């Protein structure tokens, strides 16, 4: 595991599976580590420079799109660090899928023809391109496994307000 630093004006600390987040009032410093998480387990081996690469990719796209939509990032003071505004997280993950692979294929192979509220036709095969991309949301569990959920359930359970979901996906 990585070292937890102590800063004089630090107000909070959270260690996730792959990120360490330091709070400073309305700001935060996110350190992206080289830790690997698979199936909600942090694996013992690290991938050198993984954190740096992921942080630099995120920073690039946040900077490239800030004229389209404001975001939280203020600066990247280090290759593994991002500093910005503390925001209220949206507790879901939006996964856009275009092929019958991974989790989607495993669910389909098990006989599920509705995944995350999306109906899938019979006769699909592994690695096949879908007729059109689909959105398969999951909950973002603070601990344990994320779970599949439909857009309708996200709204009906009050996880995300309808006005926010309208901005995330065309419903």
C-alpha cells in the first residue's frame, strides 16, 4: 500500500482501491497509484507508471474539454497528482458497450436478455458488435462490488435526480 501523507491544512483522507484522496476544505488532491484492482480486490503486484499514465490521460481530456463543460481540475502538480475542487460525486458508473464481451457476454451467456434495463436480442455471439452502443450503469459501491442497475431504477430509487440523469444519458 502507499504511504499516507499528513499536510498541515489537510481536513480529510480517503484511500480507495487505486487512488488516495486528500481533502483541503473545498479542494482535494488526488494521487493515482500504481495499485491494481480486479473484481474489487487490490492485487499484490503493482504496475509501474500505471498511476502516472492514467492521471495524465485524465488530465489531458479534462483540460481539452473544459471549454465544453466545466470540471473539477485546477492543476496537475505532479504526474501522479491532480488538484482541484471537491465536488459531490455521482454514485453511478456509466459503462458504454458496443460489443458482446466481458461482463455483458457473461450475463447474456447465463440467459439474461435484459442487462441494466437494456433488452438484448436472441442470437448474439461473443465478441459480436451490437446493433448500436448501449449504456449499462452500475452502482458505485464505497466497499464491495458495484452492481448492475437500470436508468429507471437509478431514478426511482432516488440515487440520482432525473435532471442529472438527463444530462448523463438521453432518456
